[in-house]
């Protein structure tokens, strides 16, 4: 008999050789019906896996919190899709078909891209395969046998040939379809209940643009049809919140093939939003002693060789050459530039901390197929800052930066839904980082102390540290409940040493400063995408590119409206006049679509009385008031960042 320790700490005895599914049945028939895979001593295993020694066992199911359980379910569905494709396109060549965080995909080598009609037919064939309830069987072969079985599948053969000698090569068979796969999988195709093909796209084999372009189909599946419908409703809501759609509707940014993909162009309205965000974050940072600096977008490659970025991120650098012999790099980060401002003159211990902040373009050579919208671009407008301080000042600097993050994200209405990662090094692979172990230990200890003192409850995440040191990463949820990491505070003992930075201490001796990196807003592009999707484009009045729109009922009120326009502009409020020869209802609807916070409806009555009729985008008609009363009202809202 074996002793099995379950997730809740309880123990049960089972016969040696019992499968995970047998144990699920022993616990309850209900659990066995919904089980998708198991986790034995931390390793994910198939339900068919037989236990031969005492162990800890977690039985996974398809539920909201259990990603491993979902992945087994979705991995099975990817094989169902592959079987359906093979039935409809017998000559297809198969690549890979993994589960992902939301569903699954499979890559196929086929003569032409899948049409909408093809995808509809594949989905119908998948439903037939599910209805057939085909048993799914697992078996293993030697390398030689595996290569023979897959002799007509070149991508599978390549994967098999890459496997180390002696490693188990497992396959899963369901009826007339067999696939190379490590699993886990459900017991039969009938366990899957509701499926939907979502989209298709091109994808390079193994993600390498030098390889052949394959056709990728994405899908999703659920145990209940109602869950599938909820997810499809969720996707429709995501479409409505897509920052690309909202940005176009509100005329905030655009892209041009002449300029190049991944290089966003900000319109006048989008530039206002960007500059207002910059003013707000800089206002808060100045309270903590940060001073604004400005550095060029070009630098000699030696700057980034010294910092270590050239070696670590060589394939992400944009290199610039001229016929006159110039060789530069477009800056991928700003921190090396800031070290040279610090190094430009001798510093005393009394001068420290010295704090720089900058919002400027950085450039990263992302994979061409990965750029899209504002979420991933080549030209990134980054807000970040660096503090040069003594060791005894480090903790307070980190605390200050955490307070800045709290202040800014509270103002933005995002602070209530976040968690903090204490991102530390990968202890098994120290070669991935610069600096020495003693400094890393000190940095990690300091960040843990800050977390404890501020009540951040930071979760330690190994392998997530920066090149030069550990960090506190603040993780937020967007409107679609996806995690987004934007603000960060990072400790760095290594970079100042690499650049030979020093200050003179109280004894007249040279000492190396510590560099504390921080990003509050981070990438303006990613942050703008976040707030557009969270608000559906309904920006607070202080961020709205147009805060007030004046809507005359007819041309007879134009002179009065122009007077109002001038007076409101003089008060520093962003205002526009809609003087088109259109009906007032149309003008109001247009202003609502543009998410303008306030509309002033002006007719003969308002012109004669010298008052205005105010309409709010959220509350509708607010009635008549004087211009002075209205201006005071919205200036208070703007000043208080309501």
C-alpha cells in the first residue's frame, strides 16, 4: 500500500500501481468526472499515470483558478482540432499544438491559409469527433520507432531528433489520429463539451522568421456551453475596449506604412493626453527631489557594452550607420546616459541622493510579427528615473519611490487592485546577471525589508530580476482581468562600478554610489493602452483632450459662442466650438461619441440671458448657470484630478 498526501494535507492509502484517476474515484465519483490531470510531487502527470511510491498529489480540474487543469483540457482539444484538420485536409503536415493561458492553438503546414469557411468546417468536424467519444490512449516508442512512425511528418521528426538519447518519447492516439506529445490528456474526446475556433494567423516554425510560415488556428473549449458563451461575451467586451479601436475613434494616435509599423504617431489630441500624464507624474516626482534631464536618442555602442546591455540584448539593438563613418546605437534604455550626467563632475557625499527623471524615446528591435497597437512597439516613450545614493540612503529611496507609485496609481484609480512581486535572480543560473553575489544578497535583503515595512506583502518570484539587480514589480489588472506590470523599483550595485562612478565621502575617500532605478508610469504607450481599455475612452476631465464643447443651436448664436470660446480658453480650459450647420441633436451625439466631459448648448435664450445650458456626458442636462459658476466648477475638478 502507498500513502498519498492530498492538497488539504489529509492522507489516504491506495494500492501500489493505482492511477491518478483511480485515486480520484476513491475520493469521490464527482471528482473523477471533472478531473483533468494530476500533480505528483510538483510534476504534472496524466490521469493514467500510475503511482509506485508515497507522494504528494494534487488533482486538477477545470475551474477558474486552476490553470493546470484548464491546460490539460485545452491540450486535449488541440488534438481534437488537429484530427479534424487531418480528416478535411489529408495531406496536412503537423507542427505543434500547445495549450496557452486562454485556450490552445495548433500550427499546420498547408498549401494556402485557412478561409472562414474552412474554419467553420473544422469546428463542425471537431464537434463530430467529440460526439464519437473516441478513447485517447498513451504509448511510448524508442527514438528509432518514433522516427519511423512520423516519417511523413517532417516537423515531428525534427522534434524527435532534438530529444536527448534515452528520453521517453510518448504519443497519444485517438482513433485514426496519432500525435507526438508529452501530455497530459483527458481519457476520451467526449470529455470535451463546448468548442469554438476563434481566429487564425501566420506563424513561423519555432518562432524563427528564417523558417517556413505555418498556419496557426486558435481555439477555446469549456465543460459547459454556458461557460463558452460567457467567454465569447467577454471577447466581445474586449473588442469594445480595444485601445486600437478607441484610439482611432477618439483620434489619439495613428500608424503609417510610410513611417513603419510599430512606430506610433500621436495626433494633437493624443499628444495632450500624453503630456498631461507626463506633467502629473513629474509633479509627484518633484516632491521627492527628482530633477528633469534630457539625453540624446543616439549613443556610442561602447556605452551599452560597458553597461552590459549590448551583450544581453544584442538582437534588440537598432544600430545606426552613416556613409560618413558614424556608428551609433538608438538607445534601448536611459540609465547608461544618466550615469554620464552623474560622472560629469565630482560629487560629494553631501550632494547625495542625486535624482534624475526623463521621459523620452527608447528603441527596441522587437520581432516584426510581435508588434501591434501600443502594447508592443519599436519606439517606446519611457518615463523613468534614477537615484544615485549612499548605501545608508538606499532603503529610504526605495520607500520614497514606492510612495510615488502609490500616489500616482491612487490618483489614476488603479491602486486597489494590485500585487507586488519581489523579483529576484535565478539562483541556478548566476551567469545571466552582472555584479557579485554579496551585492545581490544585500539588495534582495533591503527590498524584502522595504516590503515588510510598507506592508506590500511582496511575493518572491525567482528569475524575474533585472540584468543588474533585484526589483519590486507592481502588478495591476486591466479591464479584462489580464495582469500588467508597469511600475518598478530596481536596486543596482553593479552599473556604477562598471562605469567607475564615485563620490567623495566624509573622510575624503572615493566611494561607489548605489543606483536605484524606478519607472512610475513606465511606457506611455502601454500605460495609455491600459487606461483607454479600463475607461472605454471615458477619460477623467483633467486628461480629456477636449474638456468642453460649445454647441450653438443655429448660426444666430455664433458670435456669442465665439465670445464664450475666448473666455473659456483664457481660463486654461481645453475647449472647442462646433460651428457646423448640423442639428443640435446630432452635435450632442457626436460630442458624446468623442467622450467630451461637458457640452454647452447655446440658443437664443442663453444668448439673451448671458448664461449657458450645461450638459454632462455622464449625467445629462445640468440646467442653466453662469459662465463664472461653470468655470469654477470644472477648474476644481481638473485641479483635484477628479
